[in-house]
């Protein structure tokens, strides 16, 4: 008995760096090393549109309503695209022009988005007014990953520091400093609980060179 094909391959022209589904599940977006973002039909895998950007193109994230795509760029910039047209609405100077915006996250309630950059800062923005509410500056090295908790109350910022900063999104006040043995590549909150998953590089002074995924938040 022949089984149905459960995977698809799509040939691309450059190495991919980031990928994201639209909240509706209809469109797949991927960004490559040539600073191009491609919009793909999730069923046919047909490329619907390609957007070549002038700046270094890094992580991108959807607004929960699926109407907007936030793209972190070089030069401290962040671009906002209207969906599903995939047309540029606005570009904001989220960080200094000497920095690179590397990561972006949108809160599940859609009220805020956060931008992490090479200047070691995480800026928190109001999505309606596009005003920067505050910046988190407790880390010392370039940011790698940002994640909002399911209730949008907490934000975790991870970087090349040997710690992850967890703060209240409303005030920026620190809730916890999670110590790690090396730089953190990525972090993500559980969709329902205060449970944070994160992946770190092997500790420099450790014989174990395996990259691990750890969980923080289980009751003792």
C-alpha cells in the first residue's frame, strides 16, 4: 500500500535564514541570505511574490490578526508590511543607524511588538501608535531572540550574554534573570503556560559540545 506524500521540496536560489507561517495558515514566508523575502502559497508552494530589501534582512513576525508583517532590518530599521498584499506600509527607525535589528516578536494580544538589536537593547513598541514605550537594557551583548508569554504579560530576551532576561512587558521591570552557561540561540514561551524553552551553545569550559534545549518554569 502506497502512503500519501507527507513532505514537499521547494528549490530556492539562496540559503534560507528565517521562515514563518501566516496566522491563517495560507501563506508561507521565508527570508534568505540575499535579503529577499518570498511569499509562497502554502498548498501549491507557488511563489506569489518576492520582496528584495536594501538592508540586511533578519527575523520577521506576523501580527496575530494576520494583517501585518514586521521585518527586522539592518541600519536599526523595522519595516511593516500589509498582508496579504505584501506591500510596504512604513519603515521606522527602531534603533540607532549603527545597529542591526536582529529579532522581532509581536505579543499574542497584538498590543505590542518588541525589537532586539546588536546594540544589546530590546525596544518595546505600541502597535497602534507606533511609539516606543521603553527599552530594556540589562544585557550587554547583541540580542538573538525575543518571546512574549501567552498572556502577553512577560517578555524574555536572549542574547550572547550568559543570561536570559525575563521582564514585565507593561513596566520593563525584571522578573527573573535566568543564568545560562553560554550564549542563547533562541527562546520561546509555551502557548499556554509560564514555561520557557531555550537553546544555548555548549559551555566553553565543558567537554560536552552538544547544543541542548532546556525548559525553565517547572515547579520545584
